[in-house]
């Protein structure tokens, strides 16, 4: 896992540690010293720690004018053991919401597992998003992760369109990806 780096091609457009409105503002990163791990596996030092033992992320892009964020995930989303969604919400999503971010694209290529628990935190958050005409979309999540999320009824709160589970999102610029996903959200991917 130590070889899996966050996507870096958009660094010319946005760097969370340089953004004064970001929870990660001012963070220093090493290229050589591995200090974080998921279970017994070291991970690349560019990933951001949100206080979870198994879930790390990288905010790849934020657009405050259009109110959206692109967030890459790494590891295991474990609500059953660690309540990772509550941790994610407190460490990142609430602050982003206070900055006007209510549209989220979660990039899950490196999300290996999901373990469900209670969905009440999701329901509350989804209501907040809807009040602001917001949404959250999962892209490139593994099939078994999507299955587990659907069986926990999280598709009521997180959009998981099949067409976006094999999307080559890295070929887009941030705004292009947002426009492609946002366009589909208008029709809620009803053609699928």
C-alpha cells in the first residue's frame, strides 16, 4: 500500500495544504518518511489522516464558487468498528459545509472495503445537503463495496450510479469531471 499515491495531476489547480479554508491548511508532508499505516501496512505520506485507523483521504480539488469538492479515498471505510463516516463528517465535511461546499464526489479506486453500521449519520448529512441543493456521488467504488453500501441502504444518501463505477476520471480536468457528474445528477442517472 505504500506505493499508492494520491492523484497528483491536479496539483497545478489546487493543493489543500495551501488553501486557508481547508482543514488541511499548513500541513507539511514528507516524500520519504512513512508515518501512517492502515492496520500493519504503511501508506504513502501524502495521504491525509482524519483520525481513522483505516480510512485516509486526499482532497484533490475544491471550488468554492460552484460549491464542490473532489475527494480521493484510501483504505477501509469501517462504520461498524470505527464509525468512519462520523469521523469523516467531523474532520472534513462539516467544515467544508460551513465554507459552502455541498456537492461531493468521492473517488473510490483505492477504497478496499466497507463495513456498515447505523445509517442515521448519513440521513442527517443527506438532509443538510438536500437543503442546500447538494449531493454526494461515489465514483469507481469496487463492486463488493457498492453491494455492501446498497445492502446498508446508503444509496438513499450517496449516489452510486453504475455508469460511474468504471469512469476514467483521471482523464478529466476537475471542472470537466464536476460538469460531467453534475449533468448526470440533474437527471439522477435515470437512463441507467
